[in-house]
C-alpha cells in the first residue's frame, strides 16, 4: 500500500477514503468478482468480458451491461494503479488483506 494510505492524516488518504466510500454496489461487486474469479487480475477480467462481448468463448457471465462493467473496471484499475492500493483489501481487509501485485 502507498505511504499516503498508511498515514490517515494525509490529504491522499482522505481522497482514498472518499473514493472507497463513494464506490457503487456495482463497483464493489466487480472488485469482489475480480478477487474470487480472476485471482485479483483486472486484465483477465477485462479479457473475459471482451470475449463475451465479441461472441468468443468466455469464463463467466457478469451482467448484460458488459460495456458498462468494462468502463467501471478500467476506472477502478486506474485508481488502484495511481494510488498503489488494492481496493478489495481496503473494502474487505479480513478477506483479502494486503497484496503486492496490485492485480492490474
């Protein structure tokens, strides 16, 4: 995790908290599915959705709104990279704890 997330008094930590608290249920569902079905990897999840969207064999049906889900995944993945955090570990530390790879 980045230093800002470790220091709750920093401005970045406040932005992190605001982002996590503002996540929609759909965002949280995608984060949970990434952890459970795609070993924490956004790229594998996006590839799976893209395969489904284009009629190729796919692993899992997430929703009828595949393009919306893909846009959400890109937003969440970008946030994790920019802030060097794992949103699953922030949302559900008892289940996912800290991980070094970031899942991007």
